[in-house]
């Protein structure tokens, strides 16, 4: 009887396709998945010395040590835990093709990375079955469709970066349940709708250059990086909890439709990069005990800000205050910061400034870009203005009279 059973089993072993045989300890399922993944992608320039798939030779007995872009577990059968598609080198043309649903057969996968290329098509919905995924990074390609809702239920997801694609749809409300999510980067897509409540422990949020609309909702208090630039968001900045985001070091709300005054607490040296340009903001720059240092950037240009400048922003390395309605004399602290080289860019063009008090004999450092054109004053010499400043040196007197200033 035992001999008969052995004979019955033997043909089954013989007819298994060669591509699912276990090779040097790697899982047969994973090996088969890698074959399908390769079949759905190709090097844009296969003859390039940096072509990615040159090492994916399935006659090699040990794919875990010979295939570029994969890391396997140490136990037998070995399972793929990290899959990196593409070299990521600056001179590599990247990959083309589509993402195969077979990726979901790599059930021990914790990291999935796709480098810059021209990969098209949707993100496989089956990725939501990979319950151990902590990193999904599929950037700078041509992926289309909506983000699979199944991704927003992955229990260990830490980083989701789908930026610079052609994704559409909305962010589902279920994202708030991703309690371990720390990094969410969806910039440069076509995602629309309102921004839903987000995970409470999020550190990095980039939703820039999409089609989000509505008011900016309350943000996680843990945020250190926040960018929603280039959307259709509106409403007063005072209506949310921006003032409570004490951990912020980078804030970009530019190119939206925000209105009202700028919360005074945002003028602090720990928030070293603040971009609020091209909105409908009003009010002035409040006096605050900020002490900005090297590397700091503040851009408040192209708004409706008014009043005389306070010394708050003196010392900012790169400072854009142009195209507002500031008036009066520039505080001496700004002048000192410019002439010491601490402030390397100061744009004040297209305001109603009446004076920039320079001491006789001081020379502007070669590293400084200073522009004061089209104000209510005769500009200082040696200005370095951008082409967008126009050719008008000073405002007409009748415009300046509205601010009770006069041409010197």
C-alpha cells in the first residue's frame, strides 16, 4: 500500500512548473512573484550600465543574494521582506511598465519602494493584503487612478509616499485609523476633496499641488513639517489650530485662498521656514521676540499685509515681503542685518516704504540681494531686483499720499 501511495504522489512533483521550484532556500511563492513582477516592468534603457534588471537572472541559484533591490529574511524558506524597484541613481532612466498584483504574494514584505521612472497604471488594490507593510514609496512615476482604500487599513504603515504621479480621487476618512502613520506625502497629484481628520501622531504631511478644497481642519499637534501649497484651500488661519503646532519647523500654505491675519505665534525662530505667499492675508507683522538664524526663510509676498514693519523678521536669512502694502521706514534692525550679510535676500519691492536708512560709507555685501523698487522712496544704490519687479523705480506721488507719505 505504501508503494502505491508513493507512486501516486511522484507524478505530482514532476509536473510542477520549473518557475515555482524552491531555489536555494527562497520561497517558491516569492520566486514566482518576482518573475511576474519582472515580466510587468522593464528598464527604459536596458543597455544602460545602470539598468536595474541586469541582475535578475532566474538561473542564478541564490536570488536573495544576487538580485538587486531585494532583501530576504534569514530563515528557511527565505522570504522577501524589502522590494526596491529601480536603482535610484540620478543617471538611471528608471523603469517602465505597470505594477503587478503579484507583489501581494510577497506576504512577508515590509517595505515597497519604486524609484523614478515612467511606470503607469493603477496601484494594485491587493497591496492592502500585505499586513506587514510599514513603508510604501512609489514616487515620480505616472501612476493613475485613486489610492486603494485597502492601503488605509494597513496596521503597521509608517510611511506612505505616492508623490509626483497622476493619482486622483480623495483621501478616505479611514486614514485617521492609521495610528502608526508618521509620514504622509501625496504632493503633485490630482487628489481632490477636503482634507479629512488625520492620524494624531503624524510628523510629516505634504499634500502640495493637488486639488484639495475647503477650510484647513485641525492638524495633528505632533507635526514638524506641513505643506498644503498650491491647492484651493480657504478661510482664516485663525480658525484652525496652527498656533498650537509647537513642533513645526516647516510650514507652507502658499498659493491658496487663505485670508485674515497671520497668527502671532507663527512668528517664532523655531519655525525657521514659513511660506504664506500668494494668499489673501491681511493685517501686519506683529512684534514678537523671535531670533531667526542661518537657513531661515520667510515668504509673505503677494498678500494684502499693511502697516509699518516691526523688527520681528530682522535676521531672517531669506525674506520676501514684496507685493504687499507695507508703509513707513524700514526698521534699522533690517538694515543692519542686510549690511552684515546675515540677511542675504530682502525683497521689499511693490510696497509703500518711505525710507531705508543706510549709513554713509556702508557697502552692500556681494552676497546680498536687496530690492526696494516701486516704493515711496528713492531706492538705494546697488539693488539686485528680480525681473518680475518691473522697470518702475518709484511709485507715483499720488499713490503714496494715501499713506500720508511723501516722496523724498
